[in-house]
C-alpha cells in the first residue's frame, strides 16, 4: 500500500498528514492542477491548463 497516496489518507487525517510532511522537510507533489479553477491565475475560467505542482 502506498501510504502517501491521497486515496489512502482519510479526510479527517489529511490536514495533519500534510502538516507532518512539511514539518519533516518533505516536498509535496500535487498532480494535475488545473489553472482554470484557480482565481489568481491568468487562465481562471478562461482556458484549462493542467500541470503538476511541487510545494517545498
């Protein structure tokens, strides 16, 4: 089982899981971010632009 796959993390534990990873100095990888839904981007409600995003 991939303990880091989102489908294996319950909704109740998700925030704590993310906080633990950040505190351990790990980066976060979010798959398939679509800027069409992000209000702070130029593509917001204009064009679907999907990509992966790393947060460290």
